């Protein structure tokens, strides 16, 4: 069992809760399941979840705070032994735009961890603005580049087209795929950057790319011309979706292709088990998914997903009534 936050070469930050810590977290989450109206998207309930997140076991709070300060070279934090009773779950949902409105133990756990990391947010045009969303295979979406698909999902920054994309993406595993090997693929720009030459880095830092909205968005927006590498030249952020980002000239296209090659070279698979939750730093890490074969029998892969912002003031004009949903 992991007893402290670790950052060893080739590994992600990770924390395995002790049974005592798991029990304490379960008590917090269970209390929220009985807090009226016991609805995840209710503003008052969200306020109470934010307050309750301050009572997380100290070692867990310390791990989240350390990750927030600097996510390390791999940009992910995996927390295991969360209070998810996999044997008591209902069937995996199978419908498009599936979300978790009720304050279940699992949904409350995802909200508690997300609210400790920052502010859990959502987008009106994606899954109707639900704060806790289900990532499940949907038969009608099987071949799409979406969270409902089962074909390989290209590496991407979550909502790369959006000016207020998430700072973090959280994925809580309720049920693994039948193969029990399906991986969420992650690749960090901190690992890939040394593989690029200076000319490509210069090109990737220029506004020579545009990105379309993903299929999960009801809008059809495309970003204005923008760069793929942003911020500090020595430690840049990344913003790209290899299924939706288009280079605006040949030189940019070549640099984009070489960036993808570099990210694929450093890519790793995260195989989440029930009661595991991973947070991906969406500024430093692109993520994707390997292909799998769903059965649509109620026992398919099922994750809860939350988005987290560090600074809600930046998106205040896009959030009516200072709520968590961006328009």
C-alpha cells in the first residue's frame, strides 16, 4: 500500500487510502447523500460539498494540495481505495448524454475530491451542464471520437477549442471494461518537449492552428487561430486535440505531426480499477483511450467525470448567477 505521495521516474503521483481514511471519506460522502435535496447540481448542495471537502483526511488533502502546486513530470494524480461499493452498483447506463444527478456515494466522492482541488464546473452545451458526467460506451456512438465511443480515442486536451477549458479532468472508476485492461492513455508535454527540435517548438508556439468542438458539444464552435504550446517557453502548457485541431499551413502541419509522434512515444496507459480516481492536469497532459469491445449488457466500463477550474474569476462572465455552469 502506498503511504505517501510519490513521484518516481515513469510513475504518476499516487495515493492509496488506508482503510481508516476510506471509512472517514465514506462518512463524509454518505452525509452528503442525505443532505437535501441530495442533487449534485443544486447550488446549495454544491456549497455544502465545498465545505465538506475541507474535512477530507489530512493525508489526502495534503496529496491534492501538493499536486495542485506542481503536478510533476507526468501531470496525473491517482487516488485508490475510495469508498465505492462496486458490488452494489446499478447497471452501467447505456444512453447518450448520461449524467449523475443524484448525490450517490460515488458522485459525492468525485465532488468532494474535485472541490478540494479547485471548483467543479461544467458546460451548458455538454451533457446539459451536469457536474458529474458518466463516461460509458453508447452503441450509437461506438465509432465516434467521444466519451461514448469504443474505438481508439485520439490524444487531446479536454475541450481544447474552449477559451475556458478545464484545468483538471477527474475520472472515477466505478466499473472496468470486460477485458479489465482498458487504459486511459496519458502523455505529458514535460516528457515530450525534449524530443522536439527548436524550429518545431517555435512553430507550435505561433497562432497557426484552429480546433473544432468535440462531438459531445451541442455547439459547433471552432477556436480562433491559436498556438498549441503556450506560456513559459521552458515549461509550456499544451492545448491540442489530434482529432479536431487543424494546422493552417504546411509547416504547422509538419510540426503538429511531429508533436503527436513525440507524445505517442512518451504515452502511458492508466488502467483504472473500481475505487480508483485519476486527476489529469489538462494544461500539461493530453489523454485518450485504447479501443475496447463493449457488450451493452449493464456491466460495461463506467467512469464518473468531473471538470475543475482553479480560478473561477476568469470565467465569471460566462457563468450566469456565479454558478458552476459555463454558457
